[in-house]
C-alpha cells in the first residue's frame, strides 16, 4: 500500500488509464476482427470497407501509446495484402 499522497494519486491515475487503454485496445481488436472476418468470407468490397474504418483506429492506438508503430504497420500491411489477394 502506498504511504505518500503522491503515490496514492499515481495509483488512482494508473487505474483510470489502464481502464481507458484496455477499452481502446479492445475496440481496435474488434475493428481488426471485422476486417479478418470479411477476408475469411471472401467479400473483397466488405473487407476493403472494413479496412478503411480500421486503419485510422489502429493509427489512433499508436498515437495514444497503446500499440507500437511497427506492430500496426505490419498488421495493416498484412491485412492489405490479404485483401488484394481476394
């Protein structure tokens, strides 16, 4: 348990940030799953549309610091290649 006021405050802030970040990552995963589902079904236009909506969401994750830039770039590249292959 924290003994200083500042440490207690940091604990409160961390709990709030953790909750927000978990929600953000969960939202990103949902967008990616929509794209992957459309790719699985073989619907190129739906996959492209889902990809367009997922792309800014993934980049927002980078700017908010919940995902690494290279991880997102790799994911987007692989999804794009999968859509082109349809």
